[in-house]
C-alpha cells in the first residue's frame, strides 16, 4: 500500500507543478496565486499547502524540475561526443543556452519584477545551491567515468567553472549561444589541463 500512496503522491505533486508552470508561463511569477494553482491542478488549497507549504517551495520545485530536464538534454549532448571533450562540452553548453532562450519558465524568472523572499531569480543566483549541486553532481559522475584520465582535482575545478559560467550566461547573456559555448568550453579545457 505504501508504494501505491507514494505513486499517487508523486503524480499529485507533478500535477500541481504542471498547473503552476502553466500559470507562471501565462501570467508571470509575481501574479501567481496559490488559489489559482490549486484550481488549475484540481486540488484543494489545503492539499496544495500540504504538498508544498508555500509559493517559494513551489518556485524551488519548478526550478529544480527544469534543471533535471535540462540535465537530461545536456547528458544527451555529452554522449553524442564521447571521444572529443571540447566538442562535448561546447555542445552541452550551446544546448543549454539555446534551450533556455525558449523556455517559458526561465523567461519568466529573468523578466519578473525583483524583490521579496519568493523571487524566482534567487533560485539561479543567491539561493542556487540545489541547482549547482545537482548540475555539478551529474557532470562529476559523467566526467569521472568518461574523462578518467584527467587529474581529479582539475576535473572538479573544470566542472565547477563550466556550471557556474553557464548559469551566469543564462542570467546575463553577453554573446550568442554558439560563441558563449565556445568560450566557456575553452576555459573548461584549460582548467582541465587539456
């Protein structure tokens, strides 16, 4: 019975996040009301608060779900270039930047009014630890297996650099995605000693 409950609860949480995503994409984060999310998801406000507790918790869950989706695509890009580290890193970064440019949630994060405890941008900047830890963890596991010939310390530094620089360019793009990807990949290669 416990597995069934866990499965139902997981589906409920996804339905709530889908509803929140839909509302945020249509109206923006600053206009999101918990009542509207509950109505769109077809649940009571109490159920919504039981599952997430606050608007900020929904924001964190939305951001982390998008991070996981991005990481799946990033992993596909890395796997497409198993024998060329620079090409793999460049492709993964470019994928991230291009996909982000069309992502409704990320657009909302970057264009919503600033301020307040529940500001979504904080999940990419001042409260970005879960995002950074998740991305770094996935890349560290991948790199340890595929690029095992690189010194572990240099590999860890390169991964930290690529993650932080890519997030920085998501928040404040300077160049087109292809040029940014090439530049970050060059930095990554140098830090990795390649």
